[in-house]
């Protein structure tokens, strides 16, 4: 009886615990849900790249954004067609942003990343991940997926892959296959200092129809010692180019195809190649065992060819399927070195793939990628587009200046199409301007057109020889340029140089600043684009008179000078100026004439005459004048000065007059009146 009561009490306690647990479980779940929520928008996938310092590791860049008050989670899946897998993490890893500030945590398990983002976060972050190959492949790509988001890494190298001798962050590797040739897809990217490239190869053989089981056994036994024999034969082989049939054009390359993709793997048109475009070269090759002069392919033989010019080269090595190895040197030379496996087949064939980007030294515009094949050169036309540049731009420069004044002309440089667009029967118009106040016109003197070399950023790096008018372009009397001939449809950039003359006869006699603004227009495919530039010219006065003070030798002489034509107008022959003294003065001696630079004016270029009492002096420039002249002279009073008196001096030339104002003189000298 007591035992039954004991069991009943125990049963009641157990049931009470169970009921209590059922009541508390939802509360615990609600509390957990309040602290962590799942939101795929919290994480944005950006890119995935090989770690610069170590093979078998990669950096997955994401953007984290959590404006809520609790942490959020996102689950990112990783897949690979080449058998690459992420290594699981033993514990939660701290997630830091680019400033090394903690923004969350992440774990890796079974190729899935569980990312937790802290509250109040909005920044980029890097996940350091390690990976390995679950197959014999030593390279491949990883695709990361988060709901509708998807990015694919560049070609990755596993920790046990063959490393390039380059110090670059990328390396080359090979993929082998015993079946027919397979293309290995890879993506690459480039910055100004790091070259990213990848290569792969596969091979196949065509066995002789007379092959027997014994020959197969021979192949099996030789394969066991393949590595040792290949290394030994590499130093004793022959250059196969000496033994290739004449019909092969000196190569073993059967065909070559080129693919262009962006960083997301999408196809790019060959006319839209940029510095970031991936260029994948797909080669197919084959060799007959019996070659020229009865030569038979053997272990150690090799064949070399060059990758196309104009792309980035990444040194590296890899396997050539079952038949040897390849090397890529820093100058783009590829060498296939064959092993003893080639001796067991009547012919061998395979593929070789290389992915890279445009060389940083490549210029923009129309280019040709050329690959020699047995059928002749395989040419692919591409257009390399800069990331900067303009439809049209303009600059002006004053010419003929003296001491930064009095320019005689303006050179206008118009640069066209530095952004690499297609020009289709394009024209450029550039009417020569009149000064902004409408007083001083300019006239066109000459027009010249030059081809420009433009780098990948749209900067002009060189100017070519001038093009030929009538063949490459036409120009009318107003300077309208029309591109013709091979430039009627082109991606070429140009500089058009217009030289013009400033009408000096219209310059202001009082000198000062004169502004010119010029607008050029490019018309292309029905669209007008304009470039504008301005220059400011400074000019001296036509006529200016200055009193320089008394001569201190006690002879009552006074010093004066005239600045004439300091605007450097082109004055006609027999241009003259007349200087008149006030009553009681006469000119003393002859004037001295010097140009602005201080050199003496030849006496044969001017004449000096006086009236009867030498109170008026006339200077005539018999051949005209186009420079500024300083005329220095003296005057002297004609009667003794018993008390203060006023003197003056004025000069006129054409319709301009200048004077030095009234001056008061006395027995003790000269003072200037106020």
C-alpha cells in the first residue's frame, strides 16, 4: 500500500515537470527569435579572390547592413564544378570590417557559411576562408549563392598546386583529362599592380590501329617511372619546330578561339573590351608521331610559341594532360615539353587555355589579336575602350607674346574622341572668335590634324605625325574638318590644331586686357558635343608721356621720355608723332630711340625734324613700326628764370595725345605741381 502511494507521488512529480517544460519551451523560443532574425538582405555578396599571400585560401568580400536593434543571420552556400570545397571551421570566427572593427561572426560547415551580423552595422567585411579539392584538380572556381545573389570567384589554386615563380598574387595550374579536350572556364581580374591570369590544358591520344595488349602493358610500366624519365629527357629533347611538315606553317596549333567576359562571367562584345575584361584564349593542338625527315616524337622534345601581344603575362607551369608539362615565361612564351607517353601513340592532341586581361601598357582603340595556326594567322578584331576621356575638349594658348604682353595670335587645340567611341563621318567646326567685347577679330591661319595615343584611362600619352589633308580629312576655309578615308569610320582619337592671328589694328590704343572665348563642336552620329576654352591677352598703350625730372648739372635742362606703340600695333610707313614744348622752352640735342628690350633703333629707320625755334619736334618712322619704342630727350628754358614759372610738354600721334601735366620750375630746380 505504501509502495503504491510512493509511485503515485513520483508519477505526479514527473508529470508536473513535463507540463512545466512544455510551458517554458515556447517562452525560450520566443526569446531566441527576439534576439536573432534571418534576413538575406543583411549581406550583399561583392567578390571572391585568392588570398595574395597563400594558396588554398580566399577572401570573400561582403557588405553587411543591419539597421535593427538585434543581430541578423544569412546563409551563403558555396558550390564548385571542379570539386573545390570549403574547410569547416571548428568554432565561430569573428567577422571584422575593413577597419578591423568587429561586425559579427561566421561559421563554415558542409560548404555553407552561417553569417551573423551585429546590430547597427553598415560596412564592408572580409571572410577569410580555406578550401581544398575533393578531386585531383588543383584549381577551379567557387560559386557563392545567397537567395537571388550569386558571384563566382576568380580561378583559385589549392595549397598543393604548382606555384608560379612570379611574385604576383596569382598562379598558373593545369587540369588533366583522359577524355576529349575540355575547356576549363576561369575568370580573372586585374589592378594596376597585380596581374591575374590562369591556364589549363587537356590532352587525348589517337592509338594506332595495330596497338596490342603488350603495348598497353608497356605504357603501364613506363607510366610508373614517368616523372623521373621526363626530367631526364627535358635536357636532351629536340625543338619540334625543325621537324614539323611544311604545311603546318611552323606550328602545332590547329585552331584558336577567344572569349571575352566581364568580372561576373557575362559575355562582352569584342568592340567593348576594357582593362577589366577577361580574355580567354582556347587553343587546340595536335602532333603526328612521324614528322619531317622521318623524325619520331620522343620524350624531352618540346615546342614553343608566344601568347598574343597586348595582354598580361603570368609566369607559371602545369601539366599537359598525360603527355608532359607546359611553362609560361614572363614574356609570354609558352613551352610544351613532352614525356615518354608520346612514344606510345601515332598522334597526340589536346587543348591549352589561358585567361588574362589587356596589358596595362596597351593603348586604346582598334587592335588585332593574332594567333598563328596551321591554317595561317587567326585574327580577332577588338576595340579597347578607355575608362575615361571626352567626346571633345579644348585649350587655347597665346602666341607671339613679348614679356607676357602683346600676343599676335592664338593656337587652339581641340582633342576629339579620347573616350574611344566610334566616329562615323564625324565633323569638327571651330569658327575663329572675336574678342568678347566684339572689337578685336581673329582670323584662321592654318589647320592641322594629328592622331593621338590614349591609355586605358583616357589620358593622351603621345601625338603622332600629322595626317594628310585630302586623304585623311578635308578642311574648308572656315576650319570645318571632316574625317574621310580610313578615318570615315573609326575609334581613333585626334588633335586638331588651329592657329589664328589677332587683328592688331583693332587693339585698344589705351591697352589693357582683351578676352577671347572659343567653342568647337563635334558632330557624330547625329549628336553635337562642344568644347570651350578662353584666353586673356594683355596689351600696352599706344602713346604715353612721362616727365623724368631736372638734369642736375645746373644748366636748367629737363628730362622727358615717350613710350610709343607699346601695344605693338603694325603702324604704316611714315607714321609720325609730334612733341610740343610750352613757351620758354626748346629741345636740347637729339632724342635717343630704343626698343622695349633696350636695343638701339637704327637711325636709318626714322627721321627727326624741328620747327624754327626748336619748340616742336616731329619723329617720322619711314618704314612703319611694329614694336614699342622709348624716346628719351631733353628740353631747356630759353631765358633765365628769376621766379617760379610753369612749363609743360605734350605729344601727339595720329588721333592720340599725351602730356605730362604742368610742371613748376624755379632757379633751384623743378617741382611737380599738385
